[in-house]
């Protein structure tokens, strides 16, 4: 009996995961002893048997039923609910009665009686402008006039290598590779939204429209942000178009000067334009002296990268800048290195190194501006204060440090931000005497003997051409400041730097009247050009002729503060020695104290998430303030800072008081300032300077002859 | 559940005392079984809702799968399929000419026509919330369905000024996107742009002169400074392309708009652009007019008169359901009429030149046109052959000069056989219609029954009297339009009154600019029956209705009659009759005439219509229809050659399929 039962049990019970299984052996043993209950057992067993049998019978069909059909059913349910919700959403009035939408500044100012006055020109920055395909290789068939950059980025996923190929420029010329023409999208659509739902200029445009702006007095100066500035003119005549458009806006709007609103890299692009337009024709636009004064009322630089962005360095050096390209945010999975052996970062580096314009964002002004081995103008900046401002309402952990802030604890631990790249955390904190003093020039000479690593086959980045030895040598140098950094890049990427340095310069002019400064490569560097030297003369001329109260041209620097911004990096050698690999990477394990500025291998300072305060504010706060050699005509400058406040709830989206580099374009205070100036107010009328950061103190510490 | 458990319990009741374990076991088993039973129950209760969900899920899944496959499919697959079915496709002209070595040379300016340009909202009323910078016209027309009244309100212009109503700003979309596709998949300029790009054109050498096609030409300058922008852009393109002159390609109404521009740019500043008298000579190499309604479009009359032109607004094709009369009592046609009547631009296309050009009561230049000539070519049936020989009899009756006739018999009778009443004296005021019940206002409601009757009593209207008719039925509209457009023929072009801008878009009242090296092409399709005259009837009296409508029951006697459904058709491109598109090029401007004092060379390029052979061809590469011609390979090739530097002689001079030269001779116009 027992054996039969066990046999049965083995046969039927085991394959089935029955809940009573654990107890059943015990049960059966007990049942064995009780012969009286035979029939019961039998019935029990028969029930079990039939049960399991039935299960076996019904199992197969029912399982099929479940898998596919339940799936279908689930999806059907989801779809239906989704559609239903979508329907409801569309049926709802645009504004729910209970949900109070804060009034947009445009509406408010319209009620105050502001109307469109000066035409407005928007100059988008790096990466925010859309690019579309005009001619491509066979792999890009069907993409004619479709956006490769901006929009939904579907092509990255569909045909990534084709996409990268088309976005790259030629390695030698920095222009189109043969057979490929990728061109900027023109018009306001170029940069109103970067990706679907991610606004860049859209909010500002909408508010401008509220007070009466439209296509005829609003112009987006879209340009190919991958090219060097002068090349946008050579290839696309972008500067000539901008000039013609500004002249047209000026004439068709009743001879009212334009207000220019550049953002990020657009700021230095427009600086370049200002010089270009007054330079005689072969190299420049031939507008003649006084063109700017005649046509421009104010330049309202948003998040200006006047003196460069340290982030660019890490980006060029190891493609690791946190978000100079929003790429990573857009496609985090794809960018993780070595997923499927794709070596995404290497690809990105290969592509972005063909973009000359990146070099324009390298820190300018060398050690004078960015600090040397031992000191930097923004050192002693208290990271906690940034955080305090940012996280004031929160109560986690930070409260404990508030006392430290008051005691000035952090001052002792001065961060040597001047060392933009250091190898190893210890080196970043050593005093300069302890650092092995390798002369840069000697270092360059000694390492000129390169043996090309031919085993890697096709060369992707110039790192592939460097020997392991020279890579080690780079690391031995330990620290690099803004000046030696250029030498470093010349060493690791000689061709790129050679190409790019024909278009950009990063120094400080000793004598601005030196004829060499007439070359276009200096035009985008505010420290090597005079800003609109003819403004005053022609304004006087204007006054005499017909404009009795012609307001002077103004330069505004509008930027966010209160966000930790990358300033310098702690690097390490990457462990692998494979081909086509980036040999350096940020040492993410290098962390400072809890309240230190060092986090994950990156030193942070105050800024707007991309541009440090120093770069954004220095020219307006000191370099051009008053009548200096960089600003011989004494154009009025205004610093307008906007303190960052993260959005309080999800409903606010990216916040209306944000100070972040791109999100600031939705900051209501900034929008109001732009609107007021566009409607005719002067810088003094919107309140002059508005400063939250230490920019004045920092500027004072910079020892620059003015 | 509990019932099941109880049932199990009774089964094992005998052994209840013997072992608690057993009970537990059976209980568990019971539970288990009940669970399974529950499952079964669920399956049994697989209700309607569930199967609905299941079905939707299935459909979604398949859809996604197909979508995925479609996306994963190589882009060239459809082409392979097409080639497998229809044999190898000819190279698109861009590729073909690129292989021949043609390169981009002259910058190109596109001037879109009426309705094809996109319009977007810049400021609107409450109801248009959230539509800021969204397309109201063009694109998907989603808003038309969602909030039709709001849409009509925003698309209308002010009744008095012909400009924006207060609080509404609708502006043209700028850039090539303005008119590359009218609606998704319905190309206008896209094919031409793609072919130009093949030989090296790009954004900097192509410019879409988008303008607000609703307002009168001069008002585009007054409101948007559009003409100034076009001038500035052309100057910029000439400057940045090494002094190479531009090739201008206007389409449809853009042809008239560009005529206006050429006069404007050389006129002195307060009214004109102040470019100087040689601006055109310096900046324009050629004007390649595609389907240009130089002398107007008869369709425009029907459009203004009763909103029944077949497709003057392509809107009807896109929203047929909405436009059906009396759907939900929406009075759609009246709404549309009220909206389109605020659009001054439609009046630029009223036939110009009066009876001299379009024919009088008993004659017309196209008089002997043989409507079945085309059909002969298409289907060689023998009956048609026989009829073809004796067609004189059937065509004798066609009186194209009578634009509007009331009743078919009137349309065919000789003018001596009926009497015309003068409607101008008719009393309007006798208004029996209860105005308060009409929520839509058109000027018809002011006419009253007497007025309507008077109009019908006049029986026939020629191109000359059609203006009087419109003046009578829509006095305000015509008063507004009369300040912007003129439809006559100048006796003396040097009369100083002709320097007014209202004459600039009428080729019969302006001189061409002094630019002897310029070339003017008239490129248009032929071989498609085109509306030319209408047979009307009175609408059965009802309230708030448009009192006239096309008598669609009026058909010609024989199969080959030109009269079909109340519409007399003639050769053309479906919208513009050959006469309007070709006359200026064939005669009015040919050689040195008073309209063309500097002797600008003109070329007629006709493209015979061949409908697409099968569905795969889409709208066809040999179409001659008004908009589809923009995808005609022969036309694209001509444009590309001229853009790359060829002259009209290189193209082969005139290319004529229709009787345009014969017809032009019949027109007695002093040159």
C-alpha cells in the first residue's frame, strides 16, 4: 500500500508543485497505520489523482491561454485606459479651475502697457540648434530635410553609426566631409524646443509674443554650431545673413535698433559677429565703423560663456563632461561605455573632436583669469553656501554643517581650482612646491617621439596614435592649469588643436592695437578684442543728426547662480590598455569631506550648472566695466544674476525660478528683464546690477591690466 | 468559495475525528480546488469587456509588430517592390541631371500660391488657448475638427479693413517648411526642393517667399513687410552667391503676387520698395511661372458667388464631411463663405480683361474647343472617332463667354433668343428673411428676395458683367477688393493713375520692368478639363441660405459635351484655363508690346497631363494638374536646367500642346 502510494506520489505529486506536498509523506505514513480509513485514503488519493490528472490535462491549454491571451488582455486594458485618459485630458479645459497657473510675465507686462518696440534677435548656443540633412550617404536614405540633431533623435537608435558619420565633420578642414551636407534648421523652430517637450527658447518667444512680437520683429539667428565661427560665414554665409536680417529688422520696424539675446556659446558667436561686421570685406562684413552703434540697442547675454567653460576640457580630454552635450541625458543606456562593445564614449569623442566650435569654449585668459597652481580667483568659495542656498528647506544632514559654515571652517581647506586637471586627489591638494616641476615645453619636446600604435588598425581618436609611454608621461606631469592645459591638448590631440587654433585664440592681449589682432581668430575672445570701439563716436553722430535721445548700446550679463558647477577635475589613468580606448578618465572615487567642493572627481564652484560665475560675469563686472582698454567707448554693462530655486513640485516642470544654464530661459525674472529691455527700458531702468554671488570679489582678485 | 469548502468538508466528514492533519490536508486541497474552480469561473466569465480588451490588445500588438517591422525595414524596400511591379523607375530629374554634371548656380526663390502656405497663430482669443505657434492652416488641420467655430473665427479677417481682427494675429509660417507639404503626405514644393538639393541647392540658395495669402498683396507689406523681406532676401542671396541673379518660381496666385512685387520693388518709397528702375534687371534672371492665373480663374467667381468652386479652397477635399450642407445644422457653407469673403486675396483671381479676353455673350476665344479631343486620346473608342469628325455641331453651342447662366437652356440659346433684365436697379430692401435667426452673416441676407430674383432674371453674365454682379451681391466685399485689385485693360499705360498699387497685379494694366535680359516662362499643365463657366439655379427658398447654387443636373446632351454637372469645362490644368495661363506669354508679352516695353523674352512650356498609371505612383510624375504638376519630372527638369544656367533657347523654346496660339489670335487686344 505504502509503496503504491509512494509510487503514486512520485508519479503524480512530484512534478506538480502542490502546496500540500511537504506534508504529504508524513500524512501518508500516518495513514498507513490506520487501515480502517482505507477508503478515505483511497478517495483522498483518487481525488489527488484526478486533480493532478485534471491539472495535467488542463495545464497545457490553460497555460497558452494565460500567456498570450492575458498579455493581450493586459495590453488591451492598458491601451483602453490610456486612450480614455487621453480623451479625458483632451476634453478638459486647458486650465483646470482649481489649478492656479502663475501668470506669465508677458501677460502681466502687457497689462502694464508694454508693447513690442525694439526688434529682437535670438542667438542660440551650443547643441541647442537643430541640424537637418541635405545630402547624405546611402545609409541615410529617406532622411532628406529630416532633423538629425534636435527633435526626437530617433535616428540615433535606428542607425547609430550612420548618424555619427553624418554629424562628424571633416578631420582636416573642419567643414563638411565629402558627400555629406548637414545644415542648420532655419527660423524660430531651430531652437524653440531642443527635443519634444524640452523647451529652450519657446517660453521666451511665447512671452515676447504676448506683448506683440511676431515673425517680422523676432528673428532666430540659427547657425551650424559645430563649425568654427568664421566657417559658418565661409560655408553658409551665416554672418552675412545675420547682418542683412538685422538691417532689415531695423528698417522695417521704423528704424528701431535691435535687442540681441544670445545664449551660452551664442554669446561668443555674437562677439565674433560684432567684430566681423565692422571689418572690411575680404575677412569681415564691411558694415563699417559704427554699424553696431547704429543697429544695436542692447546685447542681453544669457548664461554667457565669455571666458570659456571648464567642462569643455574634460569633454575634449576624455569625453566625460557631465552634460555639455545633452546626449548622455537623452540616451543614457547607449552611452554607457562598452555596452555590446560599442565604445560609445570613444565614438562620441571622435565625433565631437571634429567640431571646431568646442574649442571656442576652452577656458580663456590662462592663469591670469583661471588661477595658477596655487591660487585662483574663485578659491575660498564656500561650497556649503551654495548648498545652503539650494537646500535651505531640507533637513537631511546639511543642518549639521551649518555651524561649520559660520565658523569659516572651509577657508582653511582652500581648493586649488587653478589646477583644472590633476592626476590623483593628493596632487590636487598639494602645494605647488611639492609638485614635480616638469616644464611644459620640455615635456612637449621630449614626447615628440611618438610611435604609432599600428596594431589598432583604423585610427579613431588621436589617442590611438599615442604610445603608452607618452600617456604615462602626461599623467606624470600631475597638474595642469588653464595655460598648460592648452599644451596638454596640443600634445594629446595635435591635429585637432592645429585645426581649431587657426580659428580661436585663448590668450590675453597685451596690446590691443597690435595689427595681428585684426585676424578673425581673436574675435570671439573678449580679452583680445575691443568691444565696439566706434560706439560713442557714432552715437554722437546720431545725436547730432536725428536721434536726440539715442540711448547708448548696452551689454547685459544675465546668468543663474547657486548651482554647483564643474570647475576642475581629478583624473586617473584608465586601467585598460586596449585599442581605441580613452586612456584617461575622471577619478570618480575622489571625494572630499562632506562639505568639500570635491565630489566624484570634480571640483565645483558657484555657477549655473555649466558656466562658472567667473566666466559669465567677469567681463561685465570688471573687464568691460567703465572705460577699459577692452571697452574703449565705455559701453554700459550690467550684471543680472538670478538665484537658482529648484521647482517646488513636479507640476512646475523645470521651474519658473531656475538658474540652470538652459532652464534659466524659463525664469520669469529673466524673461521680464528681457521683455522690459525689448520694450525700450534701459539697463538702469530694470534695476542696474543684481548680484548674489561673489563675482565682484573674484573679479578684484584677477590681476588684469585694464 | 464557502460552498465549495463545505462540499469538501462533507466528503471527508468520516475521517474528521481520525486525523486533524487529514482535515487540514483536504481543506487545503479544497482551497486549492476552489482556486482552480475560481479560475475556471473566471474563464467562463470571460465577459464582453474582457474580450474587448483582448481584442484591442491583439490589435495593438499586431500594430506594434507591423510598425516595428516597418521601421526595421530598409528604406529602399518600397522602391524595390515598385520596381518589381512596374519595371525600373526613371531616375528623378535631380539625380539624372546631377549625373550629367549640372551644378547649383542661380539662387532660387519660391513664391507659393493661395491656400498652399501654412499659417500659424501668434495671438488668439480664449478659445484658441494652447495653439500658440501651432499651424491653423496646413499640417493636419486637427483644430478644424476640434473647435471648428474657433478655427473659423481665427482664420477670418476683419470685414472692413481686410486685416487682422482685434486680438487675433495669424501669421504665415516662414521658411521652406511653409509650403513644402500642404498636409502630411500631400507635397507641394517638396519634390522640387528635393530635386534641387540633388544638384547642390540648400537653405542658403533657396528661399521660400512665404506670405499671408489671405490678405491683399499690398497689405502683406503694410502688415508684415513681406515685400521688403523678399527684396532684402533676394539682395542677400545675390550678394552671397557671387552676384548670380535669382531664378524666381512662383506658383498659382504667387504669379500675381510676384508681378505685384516686381512693380512694387521699382516704385518709389512711400508706396513701393525704392529699389530703382533697374532692380529687376540686376537681380532676376528668370521668372518661371507655374500654372499662373495671369488673367484670373473662373473658379474664383463661383467661389465668391456661392462657395461652390470645386476646390478653390482645398479645404473641401480635406474635410468633406464637415462641409456637407446642413450637417448638424452647422451651416458650414455659410461659415466658409463668410470666412473666405474676408480674404481679399481671392479677389485677385477674378477674371481680368473683361469681354475682350474672356468672350462676350455669343463668342469666346476658345469657342471651337473640342471637349472630346482629350478623350479621343485616352480611350480610342470608335464611336468617339465618328463623333469627333462631326464635333463642330456639338461645340457650336458652347458659349464660354457666359460665365454664369441661369438655366441650361439659357446657357445654350443664342443671345437674341432671350431677354436680360437689368438687375442693378432692383430694390434690395424687401427683406423677408428673418435675420435674427441666422447666426452666420453673409451679405446675401441684405439682398432680400427681390434682389435675388433680379439677379436670376438677368440670365447670363459675361466676364465684364460678372463684376457688376459681384458688386451687387456683395457690395462691401467688392468695395474692399476694389481698392486693392483692378480687373480692366489699360488703354494708355502711361496714364499716371496706373502707378497705383491696385493695378500692379494685373498684367493688362502694367508694364513689365525694364529688364531685357530677364526671361519669363509660362509653365502649365494641359489636358485636364477645367471649369470655365457655370449653370446656376436658385436655391429652393429656405432661411439663411446662399440663394444660388450650381445646377448640377445640367448636363450636355451627348457623352462628349463640355457641360458636366452644371460646369462648362475647357482645356487647362484643372484650375486655371489655358487661356489665363498662356495668353500673356503667347501674345500679350510676346515680342516688344506695350505691356512688355523692353522686350523680355517669353516662353510657353506646356506639360500634357498623363494620369498616374497605378496607385504606386502616387500623384504621378507626369501630371498636369494644378498642384500635382509640381511633381512633374519634365517641369522639374526644365527648372533645374534654368537654375543651373540654361536659357529658354536651351530648353527648346516653346512647347505647346493646346490651341493657345490660335485662341490668342482671336483675342482682339491692342498691343
